[in-house]
C-alpha cells in the first residue's frame, strides 16, 4: 500500500500538480435553528388546514365517528398537515379527547391499541396486557367522549384488519373524527366515510419561500442574484415536494460559490431526465455530507421505519462503532456525537417528535429508504425469513419478541460472523424468553461485537461466555427482571463503555471486581432497588458520566458514600437512596464533593425511616450533601426536618420536598 501511495506522490510531481485544501463545513456557520417547524411556520398549507378543519367540524354526518383520509405521495407533508390541524387552538377546544398513533408498515391490532391508549394518558399501558384487557381500556377511554384520533401512515389494504380496529372505536359520542394519512388510495376507500382529501405539492412560489428560508444566510439572497436564479431552477425541479426542497436547501446552505450550486442543479436535472424519481435528488444531500456523518446516517437504517430514536442511545452506538472522533482532548466523545446528531437534524435527515417519554427522533420514510439504499449489505434490518442474511452483514437489528421464526433466523444469522452490532428494536418491554443455549450461540458466534442488545428477553442469567466479547463497548440487558447477579467474567470487558441495567428489579449485587471495568462511562441502573450495596472501588472509575442510582450500605466492607468523592464527571441524574443507614454506620463517607459535580442536573435523596426520628442527623447530612449551583432539580423523600433553609437551596434549583 505504501508503495502505491509513493507512486501516486511521484506522479503528482510529474504532472506539476499543486496541493489544494478544501474547507470543511465549519460548525459555527450553522443556523441557530433545527428541523422542527412550529405550526405558525408551516409554509403553504393554510388552505389545506382550513379544508380539513371544516371536515372535522362538519356535523351533517350520520355516523357518530367518521373517518377523514389525507392521501398523497410520500414526502408531500401529510403528517405535517395532520400535526398542523391537530394542534390548532379551535380543534383543541372542540374535541374532549385527542389521540395520535403512528401505524406504518405493520398493522398489528394489539400494538395499535397500545399506542392509542398511551396517547390518552401520556403513559404506556402498565404490564404485559392481553388484547382483551387493552381493548377494554380503549373503549373505556373513549366511551361517550367526542374525540379526535389521528392514525398516521397507514399501509394496510386488508378490509378485515380495518374493521377489527374500527369496531373498537365506535364508542365515541357524535362528532368524533378519525384522521388517516396514507400514500395509498385503496386505504382511503377501505376506511373513509367521507371523500378522501388528496394532498397536492406546494406551488412553485410556496416552494421558493421554503427553499429561501433554509438555503440562504441572512442577507445572502439580496447579494447573490445568480444563486437566486439557480435556486429557482432547482425549486422548479423539486416538483413541489417539501422534503426535497428542504433537503436540497439545507445542503446548499453550506455552499457559497456559484459553481457548487450549478453542480447540484445539474445532478438533479440528470436524474429527472433519466426518470429516477425523488430518491436520487435526496441522495445528493447524502453525497454532500462529510464522511463522518455518512457512517452515522447509514447506521440509523438499523431502526425500523417510524421508530422513535433516543438521541443518547444512538450517539452511544455511534461511539461504540468508532464513528465519533475527538477533535481536541478537552471534549468528550458524547459532546461531539451530539454535534453530529444536531448536524443531521439541521440537514433534515432526522425530525423531532414528542411522546410520553419526552423528545424523540424519527426518519421520514423516504429518508429511511435512502439510508437503506446507501447502507447496502453492511446494515441489515432482519426480516424473519432468513433470505436477507449473509456474511457481509456487519450491523443487524431485529424485533425482540421470541418465536420459532426468530430461532430459525438466528441459526442462519450465525454465518455473519463479523457482525459488530446486534440490536433489538421492538419497543415493548416484555417480549419472549430467550434460552441460555441461544444466548450462548449469539455470544460465541459474534466475537467481533461492539454493541449487544439483550433487553426484555426474560433471561434469568448472563453466561460466563460474555467475557469472550473483548471488543464489546455497549451492553444492554435492561428489563430482564429475573437476573439476580452478573457473571464475574463481565469485569474482563475492558473496552465496555455503556452498561444498561434499567429495571433489573431482581439484581441483588454487582460483581466485586466491578472497578476493573476501567472504560465504563455510563451505568444505567435506575429501578435496581434490590441492590444491597455498591461495589467497593467504584470511586476509582473516574470516567463515569452516568450513575443513576447509588445504594447506601450498612457494611463498611462495601462501597460507601465516599466512593462518589472523585466522580467529578457525573452528569444528568444521581439518586442516593437508603440514607437512613448512615446514621447507624460510623463512617466518614459523607464527604462526596457534590459541589464539584457541575454537570449534575437532577439530584434525588431518599430516606426510608420506619419510625420517629428524634435527632438532627438528616439535617446535618443534607447540609453535607450540598450540590453545585448548576443543579436544576432537587427531590427529597422522607426528610425528617421541618424547615429547609433558603441558604441551602441552589439558585437554579426547583426543590420538591416530598
């Protein structure tokens, strides 16, 4: 390889070529906005909104519950229009109950009911309910209420499937409405009780307003008439498709020279001439991404369409695969990954969504198609037929429910021996049971794994063979409630950076040599309240940024509260529980230096007093646990003192003594 490079270098001299350095996209040039557009900023859809609202308020319908389909080709903005209507002030007042559920490719009645029920309360249904329990909850929620339900992105063409859902939705009072968005006219014919609303593209002037908003910096348009001319030609070729307009406009925001804009225009023109449709136009945005963002974007093809991604998890997976690189030693990889994520968001590759978990992110269907196309065989969203699996797959994901087809697929998947990612993307926290032999097969077959997701598989133990995954950086065993201990071999995973143990309620202790996980940065142990203590030596793990739960122990032979002293990089939330035990232990461990932990945002303190407390131990301890003034939230449970002194409250802190 060096010989080839040297030969190329010699040729450069022979041809008298000069070095030319192209400036990379400087982060400081970005707009201070993101891809989410508030209702008042939606462009060109006011007439469409008025027409849909008129249909919603129409009382001259015979049915108590009527269906209004919005139909149009992909990326026209059907979901945006539905959101625009859904959040309208008049609509808010008119309907007693509003619900939203995204359906997408798979029309699974149970999952759809779960989503609708979750939308009514902001919380997912508790427990692994059977469909009869769920339908009862749904009918109770909507009974005799005038409701609005949006069923977004329906593909189902089977009338029987629709009738099964429709029968559960008929209990609303007169005037209830269901809005359906779909690309398929047949879906509208199956579901509608009124004529479908066929959404058209933006007119050219509306498209230009949108393009101008995202493509030009302040004042740039007035000073560059040639760019305006090229921009209008590009807008004309985007055929009124908002996603194409935004995608190309966001890409051109980083281009300032006329030849760069002309190059993009010529590429679009070539694709249109060849009749290749909108996807190649969107691919231009991908082609112009910096190389580090290309890897991050294609990796996201592992998530199914309409999957609501958690930003923190996505960034950690990118880091595990080595996609995120430090630009200077003063930064954390997580902060750089956050910049990568924002960059893709600004360029319209991601879009923001709100659900009961908070802010999440999705990819538009066409953007997801693009991610799959450019990822090729490297990233594979596994379908349970085994036909799309081969040895070239490096990153695979599949639903986490366990059935016979999963087992058959796994037997075929093992031939992809160089797999670096094994993800489960099924949203429910309760799935099927995975036998230990099958788990061993996964571990022993994929020795190159960097990321392994085993959440909610009802496993009772993790085999010792986990220690053979020497490259592993990300391990998720959350929601496996019967795991009582972790194997000692897990402490040999010297590259492990993320360990997720959410809601492992049965977990009683962490390995004694836990401190040997020298690379660990994130320990997610929220919900592990059966832990008897924290391991000794935790304080030596100074790379820790996430430690959600710290259990105070009575025994001085285990990790005391003083283990927190040197963990200066802790971020987000820290909960310290069983603080009443400190009254019984003559320990100096309450020196925890919380004032130095400037990145903590939320601090939770819990005592579990069983009787009346006569001394002032709680007050003294609370004074010793004063956090940094950057703290935003403080929660205190069973604190046995009447007054919290004003001087002890952080200036930026919302205190909740409960």
